[in-house]
């Protein structure tokens, strides 16, 4: 049995004054506290850096906003732990999250990444969009609990060797950087999704802002395919997306032939039937009345996602890997 693993918690942060305090306090109050907490403030325009500096953690500030990939790369380079516990600034971990992640890694030397999940209740707020975002994210992780090929760095404990093998995150991407990294690993890393490593997420957003974010994330998806091909676990089912695409395609034709509106409605009904598990999840955690509103929001997200992917399909495919650059850690 080797020495116990050391862990560095890394927190990219941009304009997170409302949530960074809860994030750091949750890390500091773990049953197995991280050996260090590193916050990289990505040129925030609020008090995020000042708030973080009031805690026993290392704060690295960026003079210009470079995006979450660059912030995480900076933290990884500065960290000294065997394990990099990545957590977003709007996530407050459950007290046993770090201990549970390390227990899994220490029990299996071949396990590379422990991918955590969100609690079904938001950290703050009860708005319909916030509930939708949190429940959607929690549901797909619940659905794919167990061995996986995808990682989302919002709640993930990663062995340092992973970044040594596959390189840093792609700093050209401000969205979908975790999808690109999962495609780059292409099943060559051992990943497990577990509900024993969890946190409460603050997803506060208006519908318009959330849909804009969905659009930005949707456009690059078509070009981020793993090579060699492996299955990457998806939030949305392919048959749901296909049915939504059909519904949208029929709408302009319905101007010439109105009965096609029935076909469009039937396609949306099929899409929702394909996502019946998610809708039941809504009802279980938010109640039936709220589930109706959450389902309406879901249709909006499906439509934006399909349109974004369609636009992305017209763009040249980007490489699945980034230039080979090693992370020179513990030098900042």
C-alpha cells in the first residue's frame, strides 16, 4: 500500500462573489480537508478575489479574462497534490465529497477520474430555470452512474497523471472544454460517475441568458468527436434530438401546408416521450405542477441545442486534440 494521496482543490472563478464564499467554506469543512485550496480569479469585476483572499487558500489573479480552461490550467500548474479536485466556484460540496473521491481512487490504482454529481436541490433560489438546470445536470449523472467515458470538471477528482498524459485543457474553448477533453481521452482513461461525490450547484440564470449559454455550447459539439470513436455519455438522448429537429424542420413547411403543424406537435411529443425519465425526475423532485413548467423549459433548450448543432455542422471540423503541451506544475 503506497502513501496516502494528497489532494489540491482547484477553483476557477469569474464574477462569483455570490457563491465563492460557500464554495471555499464547503472545501474547508470537508471531513477530509484538501491539502491546499487554489482559487484562480479570472479577472473578475466583482469582489470574488477579495472574498477568496479572506480564507486560508491560495489566490492567483489573472490580469485579463482568459476563460475557464486557462484558469484551470493555471491552477493545475500551481498545484502540488497527487489528485486535482476540480470544483466550480458556484458549487458547494457535500462534507464527505473529498473523502469519498479519495477512497475510490486509493482503492483502485487504475481509476483515473472520479466524476461527481449535483444534488437535485439548487444551492440557492427556486426559480424554474435554476431548478431545470440543476435537475437536468443531476439526472444525466444519475442515469450514467458507474464506468463512463466523459468528465465534467465542475465536480471531478482527477489524478495528476491524467493531465500529464493528455495535456492541458484547450484554452481556445470557453465552452465545451470538458467535452473536448473527453473526446481527446477517447476512452483511454478510467472514469467513474458516482453520486457519493456531490455538491449543491447555484445555477441562477434567466431563461434568455441560459439559452444563450446553451447556444454557445451547442455550436462546437458537432466538431468534438472522439478519435478513435467511443461513446461519450450525453445529457440528451439522440432520438429526442432527432425528433426535435424534425419538429423544427416541419414548421416552415406548415406555412404552405398547415396540417404539418400536427406532425410537428407529434414530433415534440415523441421527443418528450424519449425524455420521460427526465420528466419523471422533475416530478419526483419538484412536484407535478412544477414538472409541467420544467418540461416547457426543456423544449426550449432542445430547440436551441438542435439549432446550434445544425449551425456547427456547417463549420470545418476542429481537431479532437490540442497541441502537445505539458503542464509545468508547482512553478507559479
